[in-house]
C-alpha cells in the first residue's frame, strides 16, 4: 500500500468520528481521569478510538496500532499512532480547540498523517510529498525572531512544576518576556498543525507521546518548518516555522534547560 492509500485510510478514520465529536461537543460529557485530575478522559475518547481502529483494521489488516486509550496492539512494518481527541479537556468543557490525530510509520519512518479539526472542518494532511490544509498546499512561514512571534506553549505542566519547582515559572516568565505573544491552547497536535500552516510561529511542550505529535511533526517538516526531536519517542517537542532564528531565541535556552 502506497503513501496516498495510507493517507486516505488515516483521513477516512479521522473523519469517521467527526460527526460524533461535533454532536457531543458542548454537551458537558461525564469526565473521568487517568493519571490524575489534570488528565481527563471521556466516553467519547474511547468510542472514537475504537471506531478509528475499526477503519484501520478493515483497510489495512495486520497493522500495529498505538493509541492513547487502547495502548499498543498488533505488529508488523506498519504502525499507526492514534489520538482520538487531542485536547480532551477543551472538548469536555466546550472550548473549540481539539482534534483527531493519526499518523502512520513504515519501519519507523513517518510517511503519512492527518490532524483533523472537526469543529472547523479543517483537515491537515501530509505525506513525504508535501503538506496540505483542506487540499491546498501549506508552507510553514512566519516570524524570524521572538519579538515578532506567537508561541503556542504547553509548558509548564503540573508535572514540570512538581519536578522543577519555581525554576519552571522563571523559565515560563522568560518566554512571556521574549515572545510577542504566548498562548496555551491545549492541543499539541493542533499547535503543530497551525505552525505547519504558518498560523503560529513556534510551539513547545514537555513529556509528549507519539500519538500527540507524530502527525503534527510530519506536517511541520513537510511544510518546510522545523521539528526538533524524535516524534516517535516520548519526550519534549519543539517546532517552528521555516526561517525562524531558534539559535537566537530564548526558546532554545528554556527548552534545553527544561529537558536537560
């Protein structure tokens, strides 16, 4: 199966759960927690992942799937990374910034991905041939320096505060002072998609999982932006538009120090 067919499957799977998520949005669904009360999950996360898995297994039987809710299943050269709702806290309370994120890797190399925003019906897609939003090619272009740039930031998380203490707040303060604007929208995948489209200039967060960032990382890279790190391993993520001066940015200092 070629990349286009893999992307078609990913897109079909992502869109298959869109109507359910839109119908449930702003219904204030019951929320339970996983790691702690900062890590919410709803019945819609679980149901959406089951539906996505069903599409993948029907179209590409024998794949390995790594999902946020269902864990790792299967084996083989193809591995799918699935986040049924990236931004569950936003979804559960009615804030329209969440998405479905699906990526596929062949023998450890990302080859296709989709980030689907069901509220806006924005479909960000990428293969090794390029990146698109709603079928139109996108280029990751924008600010060149902090003082002109918008940063989408998930740092510091409660875990960062627990491990770094006041130093995390000092680092966050440096970001606030340096960047023109800092926002914390609450979805790593959608943050990365917006950087890929040039709608924001940089994004940074800690402790991400592959299902959070794999599709977004491919989008950024194929749109001409920069993604630092391995999106298929748990860790920090940092991405920016093409032409941004990371070496001259406080983001380089803060991200290196927080991850080191």
